């Protein structure tokens, strides 16, 4: 698979479901937005539920992209092209998912910290969280502690996610977590942190619940921690 | 100064007349390091440059420096690493602690050229700033446009650079060609353009302290 190679014409409608989904994984990998739109529509026409299309075709495809990005096989441009293609499919699925009234996994407030305007990673995480069933409140970039506090007050999320790309801005995560502790709000939500220069050690040092090395891990971690928290709450009550 | 070889992709050695000490430098600041050496007339300082393109992949810097320091251990009386933290988030410092070697002050080349405190003030005033040095102005096309595949996928430009508002060219030299390149880079990104003449900034005293010790 190569985003820059000439893609062979494939009649998506002629493929059986499994082959079509596999082809969509390839097309997502190659950042072929039109093909992802077409594949999404075909699966829906065949009676697939929007959640199944989302999980089996799009989220799984992006998970593969994420693995190859982590392993240095794909780079930022290819990941962005894939994300752009997935965004198209999500555009079709989002209203259908809303219609089904399926219960959300939870709510996430996410934003890049003050002084930092980088949002590629954050946007990927937002997309994967949405794919994992979360409602995502995206605060955008360059967020001071007040913006986080205001959003937490308004949305009462299960998770706060903070992102930074710069080594000069990542310490601001500690400022936000410190403010939560000071106000007695730290345990009201799970705190996840991520960004290229971060690591697990940093996540622990700033007092986050977890460091997420990529978007797929962020989605998996978010699900696991929310479920664990709910189980603990149920046991306690 | 002699014409320099390709510093973006390749490693190079600039051997001193009587090599005693070594500066292991980022290829992206090789010209400036060599200029400081020439300015001071040092004949005992060898410069070895790692590829300048490592600037775009910070995770590779610490392992590359570590490998080079291991290779060159014992070949020189002293070694200095002409990198700042450069996005390694402390990983480079861990390597340097093991080898007992010092580096340039601050977080990145923008900082030590502009002066780390001055850079922080400038950045706090407008975080949505894209910075160029002489090297980055010279190689903007290959290091930014081509490496991010924007030449083939212009639709990615707003996704990658949509949040930037200004470009500040931190100029080490007075070079009208580089000013023009930097201005074109700002136009390409669709942001305002500013130029600040920094000279060699904190690079000069840092290298002087090392070479004259």
C-alpha cells in the first residue's frame, strides 16, 4: 500500500462485504477520500448499521494507519490524508449514529494547552474518540487553564484530554492539573495527556491518569478507564 | 568561507588544522558554527555535523548523538554538542549526562539565536508563529514543502499550517536572497512576515567558553 502509487481501479460495489471492508482499509491507508465515501454508502445500502461501518471499516482502518505511523512506516502527511478520508465517512455516519440514539460511551473535553497552536494529533485523537463512542468537546488550541475549567464546569465530562507538541508548552499540563487539585476537582474526571515529546514518565510526573502515545491508544485507554471507573463506582454503591 | 557541502541530508566533518577538541553540531547550524570558528581564528576545533534534516525528527536526535559520541570517545580532548534540547524533551540531556558532555542552552535553535529569554517573550506575544533561521529559510522548500508532501497534496496545507498567523525570520546574516526566500515562505503559508536580525546570539559565547577553556 502506498499513498503515492497509482491506485488500481476497483469496483467497490462488486466486492463481497469482507473484501469491501478490507479494500476500505487499503483506501483509508492510501488516503482515498472518494473511495471511503463510496464504500461507506455501499455498506449502509447493504443494511450495515452505522456503528458497524464505523468500527469495522473506518476505526479499524485508522488503527492500522496508527500502527504504521508509530512504527515509522507512515508519516504525518499520509496520516493526515487518511484522517481526511475518514472524516468524509464520519460525515455520513454521524447523523445516522445520532438517530440510532445509542448510548454514548461518555464525554471528553479535549484541547491543546496554552502557548501551543498544534492540533494535528489532538484532532486525530478527537476523531478516534468519536469513533469509540464518545461525545467530543474540542476546545481547539492555545487553551489557558480558565478555558479548561469553564468547559469542565459546563460539560461535566468523563475525561479531560490535553495535548502539546512543544517541550516549552507541555509543562502547562501540570498547571491545569494543579488548578484542578487546588479546586478539589481533580477526581471529577479522568485526565489523559498526549503529544509527540511526552512520555509515560511525564504523564505520571504531571499527575495525569494516563499518557497516550497515539490516537488509537487514546481511544482504547479512554474506554478502559471509563469502564473501570464506572465499575468501581457501582461496587462502591 | 568555503562553499559548504550538502548539510541537510548528509553527515560532514570539517577537520581542524591541529584537531584537539570537537564540536558535534546539528547540520542546520553548521554554517554558523563554522563562521564563529573562522571569526575567532580557532585552528584546534574540529566540527562534525549530523544531517540537518534531524531538525524535523527530534526523536532521532538523542540516539544519533549518542552513537556518534560513543564512536568518537577518546579521539578528542573535549567534546561539545551544538544542539539545544531540540524537541527531545530531555532525552538528549540524558545522553549527554552519560557522556559528561555539555550542549547549547535552551529549547531550540530559535531560542539560542534570538536569545532564549527574548524568544520566549516573542513567542508568548504570538504563539501562532512559524520561525525560520538562515538554514530553514534556505531549505524551506525541501524541509517543509516537499517533506510534508505539500507539493503533491496542497489540501494538507491548511491542516498543518492553518493555525499560524505570522512567520518570523530570525536572520543570522544579512542575505537579501534569504530574506526573499523567507518572505516567499510567509506568502506560501498565508501569514504575516517579520524579520529580526539575531546574529549568532547565544551560540557565540557558548562556543567561545568551550573552545577557550
